[in-house]
């Protein structure tokens, strides 16, 4: 964890504040926000960027609803803070502790033409909803010959370890869903990416699972545009160019991979690093172009 935090510091892309537990316990000061806001940006951490995206989604589309365990008071990671007060408890509300019910309700809500934003409190808890996601949401459009769909469904869930979460709060289950036609799986690496990709997922006409790297909720800090914007899905990004080998990753692991690239460079190895961003359907063209150039791939 300390290695990852140090690599984030050295990357030059993010401003990081780290406590003794290796993640930030502070928020960005008002002075920092005012300095950045003059250029139409604000310096925020990842969970605040998520909150901004949800606020925009609810404000711009009256058909959008946000629900899950404890989201009404802000959620355990505070990503939904203030949204119930702003948009009302009819649109932002708590659910019973039943992941299968949360996703099943979301499928029905989306099938009626709404934007259903369902939160699974931890990615480790997504497995009770596996049948609803894989056998219902993913197949909804196909089984009807495209007569009806639940494309307005977005499932948000925090994934990965934070150093003290144990085996029920530290899992990264995204690979399970990358073998399921009909779903999109998206993971951001930073606040700016998180806001733009989440808005794109909510507005995409396909059911999407949006995994949020919870270790970066407060650790990752950067300037994020204040306005409404989306980043394209299924479009990878070359975040470091190289000529000897291609590395492909996503989410929180990219900070470690970037430091590995920097260490390899000291030994004369030039690494090209790609952020996949959308795991399915993934951007084969960008990866293939890189591998044709370097001749080697380390996924």
C-alpha cells in the first residue's frame, strides 16, 4: 500500500495526501477549490468526483433514481452525501439489505424507461445478485429480440483492498463479469476519469457495472472539470508511451504499474502503459497497435 501511495506521488498526475493508514483522511481545503474553480475546475478527490457525477445525473434527467444500502444518508464512503436532501427521498433512497433485490428492482425500473443507479455497498457483496446480473440484466435485450431492454441500469460498487478490510471487504470480482455478453464493465483510475466515465455509464443504453477503486476514494486527488462531461466507453488510453513492452491495466493498479515502468526505464527498458478503462467490450485496436510496436505484452 505504501509503495502504491509513493508511486501516485511520483506520477505527477495526482496530488495525494496520505495518513498513517496510507489513505487520506482530509478533504481539499476551500482555498484550493477556489484557486482551481477560477479555471472551471475544482481540486477534488475521487469520492467527491463520484458525488458530482451522481448529482449531475439526477439533475439532468428526472427519470434517474439512486438507491442501495444506506445511500440515503450518504453511504459508508460518503459518495451519495447530500443527494437525498437535494433530490428527495423518492429518487434517492435506502433499500433492504438484499443485493438480489436491489439489482432485480433496478432491472425492472430500467425496463420501464428509467435510469436506475443501483449501489452495491461492497463489491464482495455482489455475488447474491449474480443471477439477476448475468441471467436477467445481460440477456434482457437479446431474449426479446431487442423489443425491450434494461439498458438504463448502472450498478456502482467499490472494489479492492484498503489494507484492513479482510476477505469480505477487499475483493476484486470484475473478472467474473468480463465473460458475460450484454454487460459493460468499467473501472476508473482517477477522479477526472471517474466523473466522466460514470456519467457515460449512466447514459449508455446498456446495463453497466461501474467498479470504484475504494482505496483511491480519498487518496487520489486532481483537478476535475466542474461541468457536465462524459468520457467514451470502450476506448483505452495510452498513458505512457514506450517501445520495448506493452503493459495493460485498469483502476488502482495503474499507479503501481506506472512506478514499475519508471523503475524499468532506469534499466533501459521502455514500457508502454495502457489504461483499459472499459474491460468489456475492451478496446482491442489500441492494445493491438501497441503490441505491434513493442512486440511484447504484459497484461
